[in-house]
């Protein structure tokens, strides 16, 4: 499950979560933090993956290339929390590069060769392909995606594209509402570490 953290030296927040076997960092825009705070999510608390997916697709949370700079969390401690198995949304819902599974700096791209197709690729993998259109994932809505496929006459889409369509189509609104309803209970179940700041 994702965990909310605060940067040590600035008034900004980030989220850590396990995707595959790697820890992924999602930086939060202030709007994203506001949404989590309103839902009762405190620093150091775990929260349902659906919420992060919702923040991610709305652009309120975004991935960054490198590791989280001053994110001073100990890996082992982190692992324990992030491996929390009780989450209805599979981590496979997170978009990732169809070539290397990276989650950083993803674009929807139109690949020209060997076959005209669409896929989601990270920057390193984009550099190795002959591509035409390339749109940052956070800007790609369902409408834009179908418009791109139609306009460019792309018949073949990668499984990464199909997965992203599924994510954009998913209904997460009620997950926020559920959290509101279960606030006191949620606090008890996932007792956050005492915050040090
Ligand atoms: Zn890649």
C-alpha cells in the first residue's frame, strides 16, 4: 500500500509504494496533498492504492526520474509497510514502460517501426525506437488517446495502452467516500508511526 511522506526540508509531500519489486516515488502536488488530507490520511499512514491511482491519472501525483532525494526512509522498514497485502487494487494497474517496466517519465508514443503501433514507453526506451507522436502520460485522457489512435490510423496497441485505458476508465470516486466513512476505523487499522517533524 502507498505511504504518505513529507520531504525533510520543504513543505512538500511524496508517496512511496512498491511496484513489482521496486520502490516507486510519486511526488504530490499541493492539490493532491489536499485531497489526501481531506480524506484523513496523515503523514506516515498507508492508504488504498486506488487513491494513488486516482491522483496519478489526474496529474496530482507524478513520478520522477531519480530516487527521492531527501526522502530519508529506511528501506527495510519501508518494505514492511509497503508489502501490506490487503489492497483490492492490484499494483499492475500502475502504468509502466512496456519495454522495461520502469514507471518514470512515461509517454504514450506512436511507434513507426517495425510495426505501426502505440505503446507506453519511458524516456530511455523511447530513445531506442523510431517514434512519431509522443505525449506525456499525465496529459493523456481517454479522449486524447482514442483521438490519437484514430487520427494517426494506429490499429495495433500494446498491452500497456490497454491497461492504461482500463485505469482511466476505472471508478475510484467511491474509494474516497469509503475512506471518509471509515475514518476512525482506518486510523486504528493502520496505526501510523509517530511523526518526527
Ligand atoms: Zn523503458
